[in-house]
C-alpha cells in the first residue's frame, strides 16, 4: 500500500485529517499525533485545512508556498471553513490532495 492509499484508508479510521497525513508520510509518535489532532477540523493556524497543515509541516520550507498554491487550486481554498461552506470539497478529497502534493514533492 502506498502512502497516499494509506492516508485515504486511515482517514477517520482512526485518524483525523492532519493525523492521517502525518502518520502516512512522517515518523510519528503519540505526542505528535495528539498535536495533529488538535490542528484538525479547521483548528490549524489561520483556519488552514488540517490535511494541508500536516503536509506543510512535512515539506521542506522552500516547497511550502507552492504546495499551498497547488492545494488551493485543487480544493478551492486553503481554509477549512471556506472549503466546507463555499467550495463544498469533501474532506476525503482534501486528504487526497495533500497526499498527492507530498508524493510529488518529497
């Protein structure tokens, strides 16, 4: 199973959006998973999507701006509330977009 597939499989079973990206693409521990859970569901800084937040934390600094732009192009926004209320992009798609960005940039 590749990392994108693992992220899609573990989303909500048992992980939140940020947790599933982190657990699929980075070394993890219980403290980091707890931190990522706190940043899910629109609770990341500036209301950023949790899946994108986790992806940004994994990516090298020089790739983060482009990753945000690419995510916004796919999801319609980088902000959870806007994604849910305006673009109506499903959370599963946001997890998929974040995973695709990581696969391409790591």
